[in-house]
């Protein structure tokens, strides 16, 4: 018997204002056994976390209307929300200063959207999450 795809039991909060990408990544993660909350509004995502949502992984864009990803990360840190969650920035902003700033704000990883197909985003996200568990 051949082995089926490895199933992952992560709960993932996807925060991105691009609904097409939200739907695409949600489907990709759900196909691999993950529970997904897809939120296009970063303020609403923060409200979910304040209300007790406790994902294993937060996948977050930087450029969003209202509250950008940097402000979101600052709020997470200041309010001690989602402690222990693996936080990964998924952005088209690939400048070194943006990557450095997100890491200083507590992100565990950074993926540049333009240089990663959805299956690579899935693989990299799960690799960051598994590394963070150890």
C-alpha cells in the first residue's frame, strides 16, 4: 500500500486582503488536513485573537488597508496574543528592511509571494510550524 499525503492538524489564521489568494491558500491548507480561518480584514483578525482564537500558525500579509502587517505584529506582541503560534509573513514586499523588521517584531518566517507557488507556500509554512514545535 502506498502512503497517502501526510495530514497536518494545524489551525491556521490567514490574514490577507486579496480574497483570491485567501481562497487559494485556504483550499491548499485544508487539503492537507489543516483547519483554516481566512480573514481579509486585519482588524477583524486581531479581534478574533482578542476573543480567544488560538491558531497554531498565522500567515500574514504586510500591505493591507486599515492595519498593515507591521502594526498587526506590534499589536500581537504588545497584547501578548497568539503566544506560541508560528507567525509567517507572506508578502510581495521582499526588501531586506521589511524582512528584518518583521523578524524583530516576532515573525518566525518570511515568504515572498511572487517567488513561491502555492504548494511551496504550504511546504514552507508547515516547515516553519514543525520547526517551531521543537
